[in-house]
C-alpha cells in the first residue's frame, strides 16, 4: 500500500523501487560491500558450515537483521539522492524567467543606465582597510576612481553617477570596472560585481542553466548573486 511518502515522491516523478535499484547497482560497482555481496557471504557461510557445528540461530537472526538494515539504508540513500537531484535541477520555466531581467554577477564589463552611470559591488573574501573601484572606458582611459574605505568581508555596493573625475559626462559605455582591496598593505582577494541584462538562456542536459550577458559572456545561474 502506497504511503503519503510514496505519494510525495510520485509527485516529484520519483519511484522508490527505481531509486533502490539504481543505488544497488551503484553500490555493487564500488569497493564496499553491497546487498548482493552480503547475501553471497551468508549463502556461502550456510553452504560451508560444519554439519556437526551449524551456525547458531541467534547469529543467523542477527545477520539477517543486518542484511535488512543494509537494504533499507541503500533504498533510503537512493531515494534521498533522487529527491536532491530533482529539487536542485532548474526547470525550463525557471530558467526562461531570467530573460529580460538584470542580474548581478562577477564581471568587469558594464553598460551605462538610461539615467547615466552604473551600479555594482565588490565581493571581498576578507576584511579590508581600503577598497578602491576604478572605472575606465573602452580605450583604458580612467574615468572615475572611487574609494569605498574600510569594508568587512562580504559584498559592498557602489553607485556611480556617470560623471568623470573632471565632472564630464562619461557616456553610455561600455565601461570596465576594476576592484582593488588591501589590508595593511596586503592585497585582499576580491572581485568586481556588475549588473547585466540577460539576453538568452540555454539549458544543458546536465548542470545548471546558462545565461548569456552582454560584455560578460555565458555564466551559470549558480553564479548569479542577485536578480534585479
């Protein structure tokens, strides 16, 4: 009789018997003892026992209990893996919902907003006593240098109004964003984060969906820090 747990698995497209079979196959190919190996050992033990000194019933019952426990654990492992794979996968509908939106991700190329300037961030692996963001144009000319001061580990944001250090309008870009973080003269691992619109989405047979962003290229959905 199906249980509520079986019904939940069924709604996810998962069959317990199927996951158990896959788990048993995977186990049999590994270096550890699986159900089939355990059963073979028990059969060999019974076939080769001394008829004048047979295996004690208590020991046999204990071994059967171990076999039953191993079978249950194997099935549970297969079922949990199937659930994990199902929940971790990105559906086509989820992936296509990215199109037309902007995402924050690690990158160095950014295009100006309609109102001018760009917003972004700096991701720090550790605290820094000084964080600088430099914005240059396509030819490498420095347009703006922003000092974000001391920052703790994590993500700090910035917003540039599109004006150069000299006060001129920098245009629509594209711009190159570079981050430099230091702590007591030591360079702290960091990366610039930029906002970019999602142009298209592709869904490979395995792994996360891939997003195509102008100026950045293709990134996995797992690389998205924030959705705008």
